[in-house]
């Protein structure tokens, strides 16, 4: 029991994976960073709840539960999770068509799918996301965060429609937003005792409340007052039809949630120069969403904006995420009246500074120095993230990266030929043999002009896929029809295994199977394995 408690304390203080050691100063920094994050979470959670067409408390409960659980057991101390817009835009169609109870059931299934991903250790595949796609991801999310804040510059008309502010209200909103941003920039140069975003929100709030200025407040969005979330089994029929309804949404939400969480994990790891556990984060997100679905929350994932606020405010250990979740719950239970008086201009200013800090400005300066395909990937992923959603953008980016790589690898296939002392023509291959390079491979040979014995040396090549095998068979057939003998030499063990799996070219002779670099000839005409030269 004592060992379990010590383990939990070690996890909570962030002493794993090389994270910063918890000291009294770090504890203070984490708590204040958590308070700053909690203040920024309120309008975000409420706004995303509106997007999903659910009650604001559904978004707030999700931010609390998901934030708390991922802070406790997630793969990256310092990350903040909660209700996000990327998930809300998928949920809205489900809620409109089938109601909020189906949403809760969907979130439960979403969490279970994410748990499976964590158990299967699929988080490791995030390393397949290239750096240009990562840059496009952060740039796209920065733009999305910026565009989301523009909604705060709109007011309701008597008809209930939204219209842009004009005149004095607009000038006040812009002025106090700019003041908040200026304070966030200046405060660290005066004191680091309190996080700059928290100080800025406090100062601007005191000015607006003290002078009773007519500015939109958090309470104008919705009341955040509520009680503790209660256990609630989703009221949906347990049937195959119900599963057919929620499964597609759950798959999409699980994928989007994991992609955004794992990419945010990488961003935070880079900012803090530490490592994170991708599969552990998958498991944490799954547990958090499963629990959230049973407590009336809309589900969530990692939030890059709030994570940046946390890190910039000094949050480094799990205490910061735990504090943010507990502060958010205390707002709901005890301090709703006070929090509802905070001017939205202050929170918009904080988020605008997050946009500035999140956007990879270096990506603009390196465009002319990096390969065109990488520059294209950055721009494309950024645009797709803004126009559609993160999952689509990342998938598009990874697919294009793979195609670019395949094209580049295909152009590297070439052969150097020569005649040995026995009169045989030797083709020494360079580059991988796969679906993209088969045409280039076949074009290297001149069967009609070659002597009766031809050797293909694979020392500097690899047979990667079935297309490569087919190309070899096609070439062998051409030589066979001309009555010429073709041999393969220096097939490494991995190539031979691949050929064996295809069940076509290699006879299994364990006593003759070479280690890497041992020469082996395979006579395609006789089907015999001979001694290498």
C-alpha cells in the first residue's frame, strides 16, 4: 500500500520521464499556472458546448473530468486536456439527429476505442508524422484558435442573430484585448512571481469591474453555476441499431482525439525539452473519455492552446493540470458569480497571445530554403486543418509525404554494369526495388544484347514489396525466352524472407541462408541455390 502511494505521488509530481522535480517554487508555479488555465478553459468549454448543441455544463464537466484524469495518468506532465472544437464539430450532427444521450454513449465507446489503442501501443505510430506536417498542424491550429476568438466580437441583435460590434463597444473590446496582450508581454519583465496571463486577466478585470464598463462578460455566454457531476448511464437502447449509429462517430472522434493529443504531446515535449509516452497518453485519453461519458460530459482531448498557456505560465508537473481541473470545478460549485464577471476581452487577449506563441513563425522564413515538397506540405496541412479538421489534415499530410518519399526513392534506382572474367554481365543495383521503382529497374537491362549469363547483384539494393518480386519475375521471363541464364546475387536475409513469403523464388535451405552481405546466387532458370561468388 505504501509503495502504491509513493508511486502515485511520484506520478503526480512529474518525476517520471525526466520531468522537472517538484519544489516549493515549482509547486507555486504549477498552482498559479493551473489557475490561469482554468480561467481560459471556462469560455472555451462553454463555446464548444454551444457548437455541439449541448448545455454549457456538459462542456464544463468534460473539461474537468478529462483534464483531471489525463493530468493524473497521461503521458506528458504539463499537457492540458478538455472539451475541444475539433471534437465538437463532429458531435453536433449526432446531437441534432439523435439527442444528447446518444452523445454520451458515443463518448463512452470513443474512450474504449482509445483504450484499445493504448493497450496495443499504437501511439508509437505518431512518429510517422513528418516535421513539415507538424509545422502545418501547429500553424493550422493557431489560425483556428484565432478565428474562434473572433466570435467574441459579435453581439446579438433583437432578432437573436449575431452581428459584428461597431462604434464604442468595438473600440472598448479591441482596446482591452490589446491591453491584456501588452500586459502579458510586459509583466514578465517586471516580476515573475505571478504568471503574466493571470496578472493580465486580473488587472483588466479590476479595471472593467471597477469602472463598470460596458463590456461582454463570461456570464453573457451562459451561467456556469452547477453541482458535482453525477454518475449517469446513457439512456439509449442496447441494440445493434444503436451501435450502428454511434460507432462511426466514435471511430472519428477517437481518431481525431488521439491525433490532436499525440501531436500536442510532441509540441509540449519540444517546448519543455522532455520526452512523453505516446501510448500512455492514448490510454489516459481513453480512460478519461470513458469516465466522462458516464458523468454527463461531451468528451475531449488535449488542447494545444491551454497547454501552451500552462507551459508559458511555468506549469511543468502534473500538479498544474490537476490544479486547473480542480479550480474549474470550484468555479462551477462556488465562484460562478465571480468568474462570470471576467470580461471576455481579457480572455481573448490571452488566447491571441497563445496564437502568437503557437504559430511556427520560422516556417515562413525557411520556405525558400527547404525542398518545395516540404513547403507545399506545410501550406497544405495548414489550409486543410483550417478548412476541415485536424485528422483529415494529418492523414493528407502523411499520405503526401509517403508519396513524395516513394517518388524520390524511385528516382534513386539505377544499375552499374560490367563484364567479368567468365564473360558474364554483372548488373550492380543501387536503390530500393518497390512499386515506385519497378519501371526504372526494368529499364536498366538489355536482355537482347546481353551475353548468355547475367548476374544481378543486390548488395546495395533491397526487394521491398511484391511489386519488386513481380518485376524480377518479369525480367527473368524475358531472359528465359531468349535462352539466357539469370542469377540473383547478394540477397540479404530480409529480402529472402520477403521472397519466401511470396512463395515464388527462393528454396528454403537453412544451412545455406546467408547472413547480411554473404553472396548467394539463385538460378531462376533451374530453381537451384548455388554457392556465391
